C-alpha cells in the first residue's frame, strides 16, 4: 500500500536482500509499505480510484485529508484577528490543529507557547483575559 508522510521526517526500516536498511521519508514524500507498518509510522494512505483513459484502465491517486476544511476555516478565523497574519496563523495551527483545542487550552488557563502579544490577542478574541 502506498502512503504519504505529512508529518516530520521519519526513518523507516525496510527489508533488503542483505538484511535491513533505514530509509528517510521526508515530509510530502510517498513510500510503499504494508498497511499496518504505514499506519504505525503515522503516514496517511493514498486513496486509489479506477478510471479510464481512452481504452486503457488507469489508477488515479488522491490524498485524504480529513481535517482540511476544519483547518482552513480555523485559519481564516485566526487571520481575521487584527495582528495575526498568515505566518502566525500557520504557527498556531502547528500547535493547535483545531479551534476547539485552542479554546480548551484558553479555558483551562494554560500558558500558550507564543509571544505575549499573540497570547493576549488570542485570549481577548476567545473571551478570556489573562
């Protein structure tokens, strides 16, 4: 089964005629692995569909991203806050994948791993002041 790495670079152990080899799978790269191994490494499976190109039957590959809509809406919401731009929103998305996670962290009064001014903007926007 073919997988794509959407996380940080990972070293994967693969069998070789001479034993084992370690292969680095970088972010965005794909690799063929058994299903259980690919899922254990946290890779995203490629979705394969059948189609036709003229008389020939072909496979088309698509990536599944279940959080794509949620992330894009969350990103738009973050960028509406005055003082948070595209790069800052991207940094926030790396720490909190959904708006619910951020709201829960603010509600629990946990320290946010951002600059003080960004933390204040987020707390003010989501209704809790430090």
